[in-house]
C-alpha cells in the first residue's frame, strides 16, 4: 500500500512539473507578442482553455477585446493567430 501511495505521489509531482514547464513556454512565447497579442493571450489563458476548446475560447476573447476597443480591430486576426501559437505551447 505504501509503494502505491509513493508511486501516485511521484506521478502527481511529475505531471505538475510538466504543466509548469509548458506554462513557462507559453509565457516566454507571449512575451514576444505585440501588446494586443499579449492582451489576447492573457484574456484567453485566464479562461483556462483546454486543447479541445482553445480555439473557441481564443475567438470569443479576441472578439470581446476588439468590440470593446481594447485591441485594434484591423490587426485582431493576425494577433490572435500569433497568440494561438503561444496558447498551444502553454497547453502542451
């Protein structure tokens, strides 16, 4: 029983470390984005997207930022595409 608990704890620690490393990759990527791209990245990541819903979340947050004049509408699509790469890096 003790070995099972130790094994489970080890796996939990390994998965947590992996998730933190990936989040760091996303943050490093996002630091290279334009200010509008960074706003899209931050808004999308605040919603805690998954690999399955990240595109819908990204679209929703980008539209919200653009319609509320938080980001430029003319470059919103390009900035969203750039932010998506960082979001995917953070989620992997």
